[in-house]
């Protein structure tokens, strides 16, 4: 539904309350109304590594509905930089830096002008184009109504920056983590950690050495390392040399992997062996302390199993039972606890 009282021709840049983005290598110039026809928009897939999957049509449609109601002066305007261009006889004065989705939504609505923030990359800046523009784009995606960068977007940008000899992020684990924390303030800590791991893996796959004080492994990393450097196996596969099933165990998954080994023994009679690896160390627990705790966890579980066997031998039953089910089948009238 359109707001009949809204006329985009009457929007006033002086009413915008959003501040400015502080990003290395860029400088705020002005906040003004600009004709869309004066702005060159580069193809999103070829010139914007921050959007690795291209435009999001649903997001564009949501923006269209929002713009029909009016302008939210508290939100950040799309941004441009002054860069003249002649494309097939069409002369433009500006180049769009951020706001591809908003620009298309405005154009779809037939709006021919909007408020834009003008930024520049100062001549003689110590940061190159890639550092300045890509970092600015990632930071801009922190703010509504922008579509937040995905994990893949961030990974691609960081890898690209390092490949371009970035001065903002170096091929070092701590530098990568610091950069992610700086540009992705909206992301959960676990997501940030995954991005760091994915960047390191992607860089290593291209032959780029990454400085790390402590290496951590994903399931894929474990499989690669074990298969390339040892004769062991993981993932419950059968080791024909040792005639046992091999498993990799990440700290915190001891219970799950021991149960897998028990299940495998019940199915095949095969014994198992474990290859352990810890999570990142902390100030309280280093790698060796974490390794010791993992071994202690297995010993504690084994001790518990012995008590279970003793209980069964004495009582002819396990020290647990199934008591019942919760009501779930609404169609058949279930509403009360169902005894087993």
C-alpha cells in the first residue's frame, strides 16, 4: 500500500540523522540529492565481491514496499563516489559504492532521484582501492536497511584483500580475526570464528602461508590432514592395517564419539581408535591442558561404563528405562503423557 502523502521529490538531505561511516581509506564529502541517471552502477557479480551471490530479489521487493511509504531519515543513505564515466554515450558523474538493492528498488518504483552520501578515496592514501572500497562495503552492510553480508561474502572479500597485498588484513590468524571483528559487528562470535577458519583454509588451498600460533581443525581439515600425512582413518571408517574403526574427536564431542564407537562395536564387533583435537586455547586453558581434559573425559566415561556393566550383571537390567512419550499427535487427540 502506498502512502498518498509521500512525494519523493520533497525529500530533504538535511533531515537525515544517520552519522558517517569511519572506514580506512575513505572520506565523507557530502550528503545530497542525486539523479539516478547520473550514477553508474557496475554489474554486481563482476565488481562487487561483497555480494558473492548477486542480488537478492526478495530484499529488493521488501525495499520497494518500504520506499512506497516514505523515507526513513534515521537510516544510512546509499553511497557513491565522484567518478565520471562514458558508457555507450551515456555520461555519468558518480559511481555507486553501496546500495545496489536500494538503487534497483528506487528505479523499479520510477523514482528518478534520491538522497546519497558522497565519499571519496583521498589521493595519496596509504590504503589501496581494494582495502578502502571492500572494507567500506562490509562496514556499510552492518546498518539497516542494508542486506547483511553472508559468511561467504566476508570470506571472499578477506581472501581477495590478502591476495591484493592488503594493509588492513594480513595472512595471519590474529589479523584476520581482528578484521572480522571490526567489519562484522552484527555477527555471532561462533560465526566470526567460522569465517576465520574458512579464510585460512581457502588461503592455504591457494598456496598462501598463514601464520598461526595454534592450528584448529574442522572436519574437512581433519580428513585432509589424516589422509595426506598418515595411514590412519576417521569418520568411523575401517582401518585394514589395524583392523579397527577410526574416529576423529573434537573437544566437546567425546560423549557422541564414544557412543558411535559403542554402536559400531555392536554392529560389527570392531574395536575403535580415536584421534583427538582441541578447540582454540584460552588464557585459562592452553592446548596441553585441553588435551589432558579430553583424556580425562574419556577415562570418566569408561569408568561410568564399567559401573553400568556391574549394575547389569547384578540386576539383569540397565540403570535406565523408557518411561513414556510426550503427546504430539493432535490429529488423533493426544493431549496427555503417554506411558510406555
